């Protein structure tokens, strides 16, 4: 589905155009066409492949939704794949955006549901001075938006980690903490696999041999790179703390176990003493004077209760109860 | 065994030829010969070694089935070793394919059982425009096929991991989960050792100093490289989640243990109290008025039952039972 | 808020100047202006952006308090972001300092509370010979001060680790050690994420292609780099020992558990023997001669006590009690 | 001890020569001398040091048996140290071979017991076409032999790992598995420290700036490098699976513990019920009608036995017994 | 404190000189002055700073005892910091040596107690042929000595590891092993942080762009580098085996726990059976014929003892006792 197809000149919107008109706008030095597609079918893609002379392998990748984030050069053109990641009801959802940028055109191909990029176009059109940089600036604007959308995700993951950390030293929550930690780890891996390869790829757009298209917008790509680095180091922290938290969780389970054991042992000792005493006075010796005392029974009960009480107190003081 | 031996010109199949005819087709600029062998004996290999002037070390490697995946240059020719990995009844099976590609020839040597490459030849012959690129394109087509066959394997491993994850927080499945996780780790290592060195090797076919043979097909090799990278990052995720899952499994065992302990302890307490009461009324004091009551016995049983019931309820409420 | 705005010539303080006067001092070869801002608002920044011709992206970063430490070149100018880390009541507090340094100016932007840099200015003004090196030396002086402030933090963390190590082999402190270790790990990660990226960035200021601005002060930046390296290796040690300590902690919990088990088991055995003996003499056989002995009862108690005492001694000798 | 001292010309053996004759054979373009020493004393080494003009530091290393595997250039000459590793009765034994190779000579110095290289000399003398490449080919032949001798070791380690894996999920073998895993890890480290540095060193003999001596035999060294890489990746797999196996082992111990606990708990419950019942009928209430029944006692025993049997069945069904 | 101040010419000792005479010896091509300081005060350092024209930052580092090992170039001069590590009564002690080496001088600054370098000077003076290489050779000799002093330390650590390994599979030593392992890890980290940065730094003295001063002594520095590499790989092994040993230790604790549990459980079962039997014969049924038997009591005791004996044997055979 074609979402938009607009021609620009010197950074200013000229007009919405039809697919077949695109050719008229290609080749002019200050002009470029910016097309946005959403879940296109193969036929649509074939049209644009012809118009913009896109490489077959790149087109395949744009249609297939399971690519790694990457930046590839095809002659003077660039092909970029990015993952869109959003937090929906505690679940991470992934979409894919492929962008073809060459002299005179930008074509973005968005797959799967997920927020569109209307705001990016709007923002760009408000800054004609920057949009004059042409397709590279549009590419930057798209990257910047996608990467900025990672931040709420990382913040949600950090918040989740902090909430687990509050719970981890509390008794009786081990199982739930564990499930949450496992899920957190899984989600962090997903974010990492979106951000890290993109970071590596972006590095080529401002350092070393920079593609001709991006030469005037290097600082912008470096800025995106920097954001990706921040995400990576946040991911790194979450990952490492998650591992630690899982180990701590296990230790806490063991410590709690130990405390439960002590409590049980204390009670067992108390019961055992009472049982022995009852057993002693239940013996059938003929000559057991206390058995004949009038107050023998209540005294026996007192002794039993007293001993148990004493033990109870001692265990209490030792912190076992 | 010679599976196929076909001569091509300008990307089109000329005809099936005999081994001794090969020399007639070598040296012509637009022609090349594509030979496919399966479990060849030393003699067969010796013939082709002479015909194509293959290096002795490469021939040895092609016949010996335990090579690392790699790409080696011998003058203008390339020698590549790849692992074929297939999932058979829950087990990973490994085969080896060695490919010699030089100006004017491609020779593929397949060892061990495993699917052949008839489909690759067919597909290539349907695209003469691409097959014109010559041996390098055939090399690409073989790589692409082998690497594409890794994807069902990685998907099977991912599915296995997800199935284990569903099980891991369920009680009483720890032993089985553990066995499955161990096996999963082992299989993932196997896939990793097939994909990773191949990825490293492939990088030399499109970046840096590219061998002359591959110069026009760089983008294709980059595509294969990209697929290998996707596999690597999937392997990476599986590996890391497996490690985490094993730790989680251990924690779950400890947590479950703790819960079993509590349940047992609760029952022990209940039994202990009943035992003490019975012991008390079994004492032989002369003056134990309740022993003489007409309803003493039923009352005693009631008291015992009642106390046990009370304890039961309390433990229940505390979540121990 | 403008903290200071001073013009310097040949390393000597000329005078405090107003924002609008800055332009008069730019461009002169031996002069430079050093401005210090604290939590500036967007308007203030906009003024300086115009005066010093700062890049829009750098200005954004300086105002936004969540940057990664980094050094970026914008033409001849440098833009650096650093984290200030201080230990306040057992908690790490982070602030951010951004420094713009170009030919003829240095602009430092400090965000969040945190110690200022009055001492840096003072120290610089006392060494006009060094301050002659211009903005690069000021940049160095700021970096040096910030990095030197990391050392008390790392020392506090090392002290904390040592204090935990003293505790870790002591019984009954497992839970507290664990909480402290977890917190220590978290804080160490924070310091690492301040120091490590800064170290990487600083490396570009003395090795390889050094920015023109810093060429005469290379050795100074190498010195800062060296300090950052020391911090990194200290962080590395803390991190690794923390991981080990957490594992040791778990083992100690298990060992302590085992010892508690043995103690309990010994007591259980002692009680069990007494219970059995009482049970035996409580049997109702008609012919149990000892029941009729005059000293039967005291003897029975003696036997019970003696057996228990013997067992107690034996367990004691075995180290179970 | 001089094992051999032979002069070669154009790849063919000329004759055995004496130490003092060596000088006569040096300097001739197609000739070289191949000397093999075993545990030489300092005096012997001093002779050869003079004859071949060896560097003092290299000679020291050759005599001292605790070197890291390495390749060093001294002018036009190469000095290589390798570890020989053999499996003797379940133990790894390490020897050291140092090889000096320069224009016109190869000198191998073997320390400690260990298989000699007579087979290498024989094999080389059978292929004069290859031996014509001179000292570099001899160097290759020695490396190839040593590295090939690593394979039986790695296979033994893999076999040991597989045998442990079969055992690890079996009950009651935890302690033995653990001892075997620990030993396996230790031996794997040894092999790794023999193979890995050698691999790094070998890389310089075929890639980048290759020493003049080896320029014609690059492909051979690449082949050795490839073998070393295979060993490394096998070592890597063993290492990672060992770590996993140790964790699995711990989990299995915990799981087994849990099962033992359940079994014990079940028996404890059965015993406890019987004890309570006996206690109840041992109470001294006057009015306990069943005590007077003629069949009271057998009935009581039946009830006790029945209850225990019922419990037994229930636990059995729950999988606790 | 000045330990020595000697002038050398063509590798031969000229004479001991005074500080103020040093200038007379500087600048002559074949001469150099070698000064050794121990714990110098700032004034002393200031003198030498002037005489040798040392860089302020380097002098600071030499006086401050907490530097990372490093090699820095200041113009034609080199500045090196090394850690001296010695094993004193089971504790590692660290000292610092800073060496300034430039054309015509070597100045070594030793801080903290620790063995001096008189032997180095002696050894150097015995080899005038080598000492002719000038300051670089002295630098090498100092490095070589310091690095050689690491070997006894690493051997002590290896011996400690082996001694712990012998203990780790023995029962009842878990706590002590753990304390030793933790300490071993700490000490290994210390050695690593002395050797590793020095290794990195040394690499620049023989490979790549070598400082002019060291160009003729490259092989010597490579030798030191090699020694450092051996230490690193030994450290690596100790570190990895320590981690494994800690895990094994935990597993052994769990296994031992399990065995203790089984033993206790067996005894509990034996006691429980005896208790039940005593309870049964203590019941008050009127018709319990065996109670009236003359031999009832001894028979009962026999039955009790027999049952217990039988159980004991069975548990024994099952390996629980």
C-alpha cells in the first residue's frame, strides 16, 4: 500500500505525485521523491524496483520480514533495514522498516503493524533548511525516529528490573521474580539484537569511507550512532544485572530454606522433649513415686509446658524462631 | 561418483559431457564446466585434480570429511568447504560440501548422505542472465542453498527452546527440561561451528581485497554473509537463553524443594502434636481425673482431631499446605 | 546560569566580560574566552550557540542530561560529554558536564547539582605557562579534575568490597552480604559506564589522528587516559571479585546449611533413643522384671540419660555438635 | 644428543655428515643441512649456535623447557617453539620442540621424552619435489606432524566428554562425573594453551608480511593453521559443554536430593500415623470400649497396617515412593 | 635516596659520579649515566628532572605509587612503570619501579620496600658487549629481572591451586577450600593487573613503530614480552580453574549433603520402627496374648533388635550407611 508519494525541491514539498510521474522528477539535482509503503505486495515493489533501479536482493529483503538490521551499499544507493520495537501490554512487538535511499529518491517499506512515520515527514517539512540535504537527511530522520522509539522500551525494561530488585530480597517471591527475570532477559536480548547491528552499520555512515550520499550529514548519523550506543550500554547493564539477580535469587532461596529449616528444627526439638517426658511418665515401673502424688499430673504438665517454654525462648533468642 | 558434468556457455547449458571432454571446454572466455561429485574415491578426485590443476592440500581436504568451514584462495581459484546440517528425527546430521571454483570450472564434492543440489542447478539454469557471471555465481548459488537449509534447523532449535521455556516453570519437569536443555546447547554449538567460520570466510568475498573471480558477484556474497549473520545472532540468543534457563531450572528445583519441605514440616507438626497428646493421656499418674470421665476417651479424640484440624487450617492459610 | 565568563591572553586572566563582549575576544591568536554555565536554559544556550557557532546536535546533547560520555569533533571544535560521579551517603550521584572547546573559546555546561569547577579555574590561572596552551589545556584540566574525582568513589567501592569479604566467611551474614554485593555491583556498573566510554574517547586525543586543537597537549590527555585505565582495571577487579563473592556466598550458605543439618540430626538421634527406651519400659508385658525393682525407675532414667550423654559425646567428637 | 645430521641437495639426501662438516654445505643455493637434536646439553647447543649463527635468546629458549608456542623472526631466520602433547594412560604429557630454520639449515631441538620425528624425515625424503622447497618445507613437515598428533588427544577428550554425558543424567554418579569433568577441563586448557598461541603465530607465515623463507610454502602453513583452528573450535566446544555439564550436574544433584526427600517424607508420614494410633490405644482412659473387645488387638493391628498400606499406595501413585 | 650513580662508556663502567657531575657525561655518543633511586623525596626528583629534562607528568607518576604498568614516550625518551610483586608469607606484596630512559641516561625510581636491582647492575657490567647498546639494554635488563621475579609468584599460585584441587574432592574441607580459592583468585587478579598492561606496553618496543632508543634491542624486548605472555596464559589457566573449582566445591557440598541426608534418614527409619513396635506393645488392649507370655518381653526386645538389624543391613547394602 502506498502511504505517501511526494516530490521535494530544495527541501520544500512540491506536491503529491503518482507512481508513473516519479521518473519526471528523478535526475534533477535539487529534487527528490519520498515514497512511503506499508506492507506492499510483490507487484508494487516490482514497480518501484524498476523506477528506482533497486537491486533484486535488496527488494527481496525489504519484503521478507526477518532481516537483521543492516546498511548496505548498492553502487551510489543505500539500503537499510531497521527493527521497530514497541512495548504492548508487557510484550515486545517487532516490526521492520526497510529504506532505499539513492540520489533523488527515498523509499521506505514498513512491514507488520506498528506506528507509521507521518510525524517524521511533518517534522522534515518544517525544516526545509535541513531537508535540502536530500535523501540522506530523510534517511537520518527515519533512523532517528526509530531509535528514539527504543528509549521508552529500554526505560520500561529498566523499570521492570528495578521493580524486580525491590522484590528479590523479600521472602516468598522467588518464583515470581524468576519468571519476571527470565522474561526480562528475553526482551533485553530482542532489543539488543535490534540496536547492536544497527549501531555497527551506522558507524560506516560517518567514519572511515563514508558513502557519497551521506557525506554532508555525517554529524547526524554520528548522533544516531551515539543514541544506539547509549541503548547498548543500558542493555549491557540490564543484562549483567539480570544475570546477577538470578544468582542472588538462588542464594535467597537457599538462605530462606535455611531459615525455614531452623524454625522447623526448633519446633521439632520442642515437640521431642515433650514426647520424651510423656514417654517417661508412661513407663510401667512399679516404684515411680511422683505417679502417686496428688498433684503429680498437673505438675507433670507444668514441667512439660515449662521445658517447652524455655526451649522456645532460647530458640527465639538465637533467632531460630 | 559423478552426479553431473555439464558445460555452459554464456549462462546457458550446452550439454552433458564426459570427463575426458572437459579440457576442450576450458579456456574459452564465456564457457565453464560444472561438475558435481558425491562421495568420490581418490582415483576420481585424482582425475579432476589433473584436469583442473587443483592443489594437493585442497584435494585432501575435500576427501577428508572433518574440515572446518573455510574459503581459501589458490592463485586465481577458490576452494570452499561448507557443512550441511539437517535435522533428522530430533538429531542434527552433518555433511560436508567442498567446492573448487576457478576460471572456467566449478567442482562440487559432497560427502556423507544428505540432500543433493539438483535444485540449485535447475534454478541456475532458469536464470541464464545470472549464470553468465560464471563459476562465482554457481559458488554463490551453492552457498545460498546450504545456508538457507540452516534456517529450518535454527527454527527447530528455537521451537525446542520455547517448548522448554513453557515447561521450565512447571513443577516436576526439572529433570526432563535439563536433559533437553543440554541437548539443545550441544546442537546449537554444532550449528554455530558450521555458520560462524563460514561467515568469517565469506566476508572476504565481498569486502576488502576480493578475489578476482568474485568481483562481479560481491552483492550476492554479501547477501549470504548477511544470512549467516542472522543465524549467528539467533544462535547467540539461544545459547544465552539456554544458559539462563539452566540457572532458572536450578532455582526452580530449589524453590520446589523449599515448598515440599514446608508441606512436610506442616504435616510433621500436626503428627507431633497428636503424638504428644496421646503420650500425655498415656501417662500413668494415679490422679488424672479426665481418665475416669465416661466421655474422656471420645473427648480426647476430639481434642486431638481438633488441634490437628486447627493446625492444618493455619498451615493452609500460611500457604504451607 | 552563567557562573563565569572570563577572557584570557597568553595564559593570563584579562578580565571578566559580558556575553555580548565575547565576540571582541574571538579570533585573536593568543586569546581565548572561558565560559562556565550551570543548568542553563535553552535561551542562554541559544546565545552561546550563536556566539561560538556551536552545532545544533551538540547543543541538544549538552542540555539533555542523559548522554554517554564521548568526544566529538565538529570541524575544528571539540565537544565532550563527561559524567561526574560522587558518593553521597552510600549512594552514587551522577551529574553531567559538557564542554565545547574551539579555537578561542571553552564553554563548560554543568547539569544537575554537583561540585563546580572553581578550583580548576584557580589552578589554571596559577600556571599561566600551561594555560598558554589555550582551550585544549582547559579541556584537559576539566577532564583531569572530573577523572580525579572518580578515585574516591572507586576507593569507597573497594573498601565496601573488602568489608564484605571480611563478612562473607562469617556465619549468619549471608543475606546482608548478598544485598551489599548486589548494590556494589550496581554502583560499579555505573562507574564503569562513566569511565570506559570516556577512556575510549580520550584515546583519540593523543594517539592516531589527533584533532588540531589538542596537538600540543597530547601528553596531558594521555595522562588522563592513563587514569581512566587505572579506574577501569580497578572496576574490572571489583566486578570479577563481586561475581566470585556471590558464588562463594551461595556455597557458604550451603555449607552452613549442612552444618545446621548435622547438628539437628544429632539432636534428633539423641531424642529418638530416649523415646525408644521410654517406649520399651512403657510396654505392658506382664513379665518385665525390672519394672518391679525398687530402683527400676531411677536406673531407667540413668540408662536413658547415660545413653543420651554417650551419643552427645560421640557427635561432639565427630564435630557434629 | 645428535639424532641425525644430514645434508640435502635439490630435495634429495646427499649423506650423513659430521658437525664440523656442516660449514662446507652452508651457502650453496640448493643445499641445506637438517639436524635433529634430542635433549642437547649446553655445549652441543653452543656448537650449533656458532655454526648457524643462532641468536642467544633463541638458544636459551630452546634449552629451557617451559616456553609458550611461538614463531619469532631473527633476521632471515625463523625460530619456532611447539608443544608436543600426548595422551599416556589418561594423562596428558607435554614435550617441547624448538626449530631453527634459516637459509641452508634446519635444526630441531626436542626436549623431554616423546615420540621423535624419524617418520617426518622419511616422508620428506620420499617427496624430493616438495623437499626442494628447502628448510621451510621441513619446518612445515614438523609442524604438520606435531599438530596432527593433537587430533588423537582431542578425540580422546571428546570421547571422555561423551562418556561423562552418558553418565550425568544417571543417579548416584555425581561425584565421579564431577571429578572427571574437572580433570577434562584441566586437560582441555592444556591443549588449548598448546594450540592457540601456535595458531596465532602460524598466521604470520602465510598472511600479511610473510618471512622470505616461507614465501613459497604459504599454502602449506595455511593448511597447518587450518588444522589448529579445527582443534581450537573443538576445544571451545568441549570447554563450553564442560561448563554446562558441571551446572547440569549440580542441578541433577539437587533434583535427586528432592526425590530422596520425598521418599523419606513419605516413609516418615507412614511411620508417624502408626505411632499415633499406637499412642491412642496406649492411653489410660477407663472407658475405652475397644480395649475390652476380644478382637480389639488384632483389629487395631489391622487398622494400623491398613492405614499404612493406604498411605503407601497413595504416595506410590503420587510418584513419591 | 640515591642508591647508585655511575657513568658508563662503551659498555664499561667508568666511575661513580656525583649528581652535579652528570651533565658532563651527557651528550657524548658512547657514554651514559645510570642512576638508581629508592623512595626519593620531591626535591631529589626535582634535581634529576632538571638534569635529564624529564616531563612533569612522568615525574609525578614516578613519585606516586599507584600507577598502572605502562610505557610512554616523551620525545626521544621513554618512561616506564612496572609493578614488583613478591610473595611474603602467603601474601602478595607490591612495589613500583619507574624507569626513565633517554639518550645518555637511565634513571630508575624504586618505591616501597622490595628487593633492589644491584644484581642487575652487576650482571650488566659483566657483559660490556651487551651494555654497549646503552640505556635501552639497561631498561631491558630491569624489565627482564622484574618479570623473572613474577615466575616464583605464579609458581606459588599454581602450587596453591594444585593443593586445593587435592582437597576439593575430600569431604569436610569445603569451607577451607572456599576461603583459599577466594584468596587465590584475588592474588591472581593482582598478578594479572601487573603483567597484562606491561605486556601490552612492551609490544610497542619491538613491533610496529619502535622508539628510536630501542631499535637495536628489539629482540630483547620481544623476549620479555614473551615471558609476560607465558605469565598471562598461566594466570588465565589459574583463573578459569579457580572459577571451575568454586563451582565444583558447591556441587561437592550438595553431594555431601545428600549423603548425610541418606545416612540420617536411614537411622530415622530404624528408630521409627523400634518406636512403633514399643508403642504397639504399650497399647492397653485387654486381650493381647503375647503380653502374658513368660518370654514375651525378651522376645519383644529380640523382635525390635532384629528388625532394626535387618533394616541396618539393608541400608548398608544400599550404600546409605
